[in-house]
């Protein structure tokens, strides 16, 4: 097991890419699909905790976690041990047609930790997009309705149903029509000042009721509303505090299912197992993936038992619920419950406090926001954001963007206080190279959930 705790990180020793990376880049261009979107020439060899070593021996501090996937850190010893143990016993037998303990154990665990008092059942898939596809089918089956409501700025995946629900970027849709019909989009609220009088005045609900429900989409024909508690690709924007309870009430009023996409925000990333727990709402369906198995491919649809009523054969997956992935997930969840959800809360507060301090020093860094280690801040433009990401990479800090101008911070939940401070120091230096510093001013945001 590789350990980098005794080494100085970051440690950049070669040009980027180095000679081994350059050779891999040439091969990649010959053989790999051009649809992939690498942000910078990082050629990964080894990961451990919050550190990546590339094929030329350079060490990077990882604030991406493989796009919010390796929540317990890269190659956590307990996760690796569970994978190795299971791989020596059973790699595959298809939980669609046969029974094995890891799938049943994980289903029971997820059903018990899902928010709300209702009994739950679980369907396993391989990815977040697959859970969205399955949830769309399940919602239409259970309600016997066709229409669905989703939000501009949302990203649910690139398969056809998930792509049709998404409203983030044209590149996800351009050239792929016709899409799945009867999906209606509305604006996602970043603030909701009209809600000061209560959830019944939530701008989001008023927008749904007064626009699409009155003009284009009869509520009695709506099967589900799909929502991210924190929009991921859309910019790491938490939904205002009272909007989810208001959506829950709206769904109950019209017999609509509330489907919460927790693919990126779930599995401890916000300091709770599911981000929806910050809002005190029980969804009808939760879609989970990414961090659920801390690096192994797995997705889960967690639904109220009364909702998951589709008949045998109506939906299935050959590899979903693979025994190795299920063992990895069980080990990951145990680690999250034992220490890493608490660490996500503390380190997230540290990170946002540091970003707010930087925003007082650097004029272009604004709108610090997020929950736990799902945090973002805006830069003046997409071009400025890309320059910051590239320069940070050259200095050994791995970052990603989201939305139009946001920097995304989603490190492994095992990140240490010293590593957060290192990332902030690097970012400070990077920002200093692209803009003049400004005089100290009040921070732009509190970093808490906007209150309706």
C-alpha cells in the first residue's frame, strides 16, 4: 500500500506532462474517444488518501477526488482490504438472477440510513446516470403519469433520459435530438427572498405553479420532480433552505413523486450521509452513486418501499450490485459514519473560511458557498477560471470547474487541516498571478444555505 504522509506534497519535478506522460498522451490521441474532457495533462499512476502521483513521479494534492468519487480517499486500506477479500471469493454472479450476501447487506444498510421513517427498498446500477434512468422509469410506472419537471442548471447524466432531464450545457444535448419527451424545465433558485413568510411563498413553487402548471403541464399528469439539493455541474449552488420542504408539499398536494439526485452530494460529502438531510425532507426516491463505493462502479436507487412496486423483469442490470463493489461500499459507509462525515463538516468550514479570507484579498474571488466538502467560489469569467485551474495544476493542486465561472472544491473527505491550508496557500499564489490584490473588504457570503 502506497503512503505519501512522510513526503512533501505537492512536489513537481518535471515539466507537465513529463516524458512518460507525453508518451501516454500520444497514445491516448490515437486510441481513446475524443468525447472525454481532460482538464490538464495529468497521467495518474498511484493514489493514496488525498495525494496523486503521476507516471513521472510528480506528487499532486487532489481537490477533485475523481469528481467527488473517492470520498474515503484514494485506495483507503480498509476499502482495499474489502475488495481483495471479496475478489478472492466471488467476482460476479449477477444480482438480477441470483442471490449473494454483499448485495443484500448493502441494500439493508442503505435502506436503514436513508432519510425519513418510511420503509425503503434498493435497486442497484453501475453509475449515477443509470440510477436517474431507473428512477424515471420507476416514477412513470408507479404514478401511471408521463410528465416530469426538472431544473435549468441541473446535470443528471449523459444517457438519454438523464440528458433530457439535464439543463446545464448545450454540449450535452447538441446533435442528439430527439430527446425524451414531456420533460419541463424551470429556473433553479439560488436565493428565495419572497419566502420570508414561509414555505408557502417559496419563489420556486410559485414559479412552477404559475408558469408550467397553468400553461403547459397539467399537475395531474406529472409523475415526478427531479432536483439536486446542491446543483453539481450547475455551479455547486445549494437550494435555498425552505425550497425543498416547499417542493415536498407541492408534490404531496398533486400526488407527484419527489426524486432527489444525490449522485454527487451524497455519501457524506456535505457532512451528512445525504445532503437532503440538511433540509429535513424525506424524498420518495434517492439516486446515489459516485462516492457510494469510493472508486468502484456502483449506483443505487433508494425508494420508499411502497413506491418501488415495479414487477419482476421490468428493470434489471447485469453488473449493478456487483459483489466486489458492494463490499467496497459497505467498507466506505462504515468509514464515513465512523469519522469522515464529521471531518467533512470541520474541514469544509475551514476551507470556506479560508476562501472568504482570500476573497477579501483578491477581487475576482467571490460568492463562496457550499456545505461540507462540496464547496465553490466564483471567478470573473470562464477564461479566468480556466487559467486558475491550469496554473494550480502546474503548482501541484488539482482543481475542477463547474457552472460558468465557479471553482469546485471536492477533495476526499479524509483531507487534513494541513492539506486544506496548503491548498489555500497555493490558490492565494495562483490568484496573485492573474490579478492585483485588493484592500480588505467584508466577505461576500457566509457559506451557509441561503434561507428562504
